[in-house]
């Protein structure tokens, strides 16, 4: 926890009068600080039975009791100090107490400079099972601490965010079928788990998408649907099938690629699944044993690659430059992109920048795809039926991009990942930390990461200074 430094000093002084323990003789050793994206990671040589304190402030010096400094008690190495301003130097100092003792000597002051992330990536060890490494196709985060990634077969891994953790990178541990706790399966309506964490008989999807909407929802290529409140205990649900379909837990469909949950202006909360050949299906209740409703108003038979609910709009990407928008999930409009995309271009992912969406003229939507194509959208506040005015950019020499996310300590950076571990990033708004002035960047100036990780990446997410990405053959990587 963090406390005002003057209060802390008073408490330490009082405790020193009645202390039953001597303070530590030595200052903390091995103290280091590494700056990140609104974060600094502190490490030190931690000794048992001592309580460690971190004191920090912007600038090049800090001391306990200094006006404007902040204290963190009960720190454990490594400790990520969050909520920092980027492009700002910070100073850190530490001491320790021995149970209820007064503070011991201060460590040397260490310094770190914060900056936006995107340039330098660290490859993690592949995640898989004894049956082999499976492709990881999608990644979701529950807004608190837990990631879930899904992939081919019945591959599901759940991991808790851990900034600075190195093995595995970015999470404390990846929980899977053979770990403790394991991934466990339940049949819909049953309180009995499947022995050994194996999925129910006949439930054999290749998971292609996962989202979080109060619970994790995973979608298989052949229509299987499963949900989980915690990412560990999964319940199968009625599959994506159409009227006259097979029903049960096998849908009789192929080529599904994405699922979204959002608010339709006519139907309320709905789920929408998309796939190859212009497939689209909707339902208002995953638990009801009723068939999903096909949507026939798309006006395209192109393969659809993703669907996302962004700022009141359902956005669909796909082959042949498909970029569709809808406010109700039933009526869809192909977006006009200027200049037109190269023939045959496939778009694969879209993201919305909430912070930029309230700034007139700022790029707030981005869609990415093959051949280094990026399509940026600027909101028109006077037009509530269209998400924006779309402009295309081609990054020369960039390979196929697979996923895009919004990141940065202030939420103004787009970052996309793709084949060959490529990462590209650009800022919609630039903050001047000295003057406090925000400057729009339209068109966005895109940069290619100078130190990508070597494997393909299929999905990326940003939280608290960390981009985490997953990919084929159990691949994963982080960028701080």
C-alpha cells in the first residue's frame, strides 16, 4: 500500500519507542530500477523476516520524509511501481524494518526513466502439453489479473498477470490441463466435472476466439462454445448451429473465426459469431437450447476473420478488404477506405482507442491486415450511424499483421503484431509531460519494432505497462 510520507515517518518514530526488535544493521543491497511504460521494476536482495519499504519521487533524488515522495510498504522483490508518468526520470530509495523495529539504513538511490513500450520484445518458453505444442489463436483479459489464451484442439491456458516475471514471461504461471490447479470441464447444467480435466465426449473444437464480458467465452471453428468465470472451470454451451442443424455440442458448421458480445440498438445484449464464406450468427442467450439465428444481410460471401464490439459498433474484418460496421447486428455497411486497399487484401483485427475517441480529429479506430496494411478511422461526432472516416496506410516491407491493441500509460498507442514476430506501433495523441499539452497525430506515424521476438504472433493485449502476445506452436512474448 502507499501512504503519505509524513504519516509514515510519525508511525516509525512512535514504533521505535516501544520496539522489541533491533532495526536491521545493513541497508538493502542489490537494488536496481528499470523503467518501463508508466512502470518501473525494482529488484533487490531480499532477506527473510524483514519488511521492505520503497520511497520514490520524480527527479534525480529522493529520501524518506521528502515532501512529495510516495512510500510502498511490504514490498517484495521484484516489485513493479505503477502509475508513473512516461518520459520522466524517477528516483528510488529503500530501507527495511525488522518486524516492529525502527527503519534500518537507507540503500543507495537508484534511478529509472519511463518510456512508451513497443520496441523491445522478450520471447517466452512455448506453452503446451505432452501431446505437442498447439497453435494459440486468441487472448483475453478479465480486467483484473487473469489472462486466458485458447488454441487448436481444446487448448486453453489461464495465467495471472505478473509484470517482470521471466519464466514464464508476463504471468506467474500458465495453468493448463496438467497443472495445479488444472483446467476443468463441466457439461452445461451439471455440477460434475469431467475426470482428469478432459473435455466432454464429442467436444473437440479448434478454439479460434476468446472474449471476456463478465465471463470468458471461447468459440471453436466448428461452432463449439464454452464459458468460464475464472478461466479454469469451463462449461460447455449450446453450439453455434442454424435451424435444422445437428444441435447438441457439435454444430455441423466449419470455419468460424470470431465472436463478440455487445449491445444491439434493436435486440439488446447479443452474441455474434462470424466465419468463412460470410457466415454470421446471433443469439441473445448462450445457455438456451435454441439455434443461433443466421444473418443474411451482410452482402458478402468473403471469409470473415474477426468481429469486435467497439464504441457502440460491431466491426467485422475479412478478406477482399472487408470492413463492415453495424449498430444492431442485423444491418451492415461496408466501410469506404481511401485510398482503396490492394486487391485481395485481408483485414484481420480491429481496435478502438477510448481516450482518443473524445478528441476531435484524433484517430480512434485501427484495423490491420496482410501485407502491412493499416486502416485508421477518425470519428465524426455528428454521424452516429458510422464509426468514422477510414484511411489506409501500407508499411513497406511489413509482413502480415494479425492483431492490434491499444496500449501506453495514457492509452494513446496502437500496437499490432503478426508474422515473424513483427510489431508495429504508432501514437494517435502525443503528451508533452513538460507542458501538459496534447498534440494530435493524424496520420499516425508508424514504427517497426527494432527488437521483435522470432516467432509468429496471432493476438496481443496491453495492461499495466505490458504487452503480452501469443502465437503458433505455443509461442508467447512480452514487451515492456
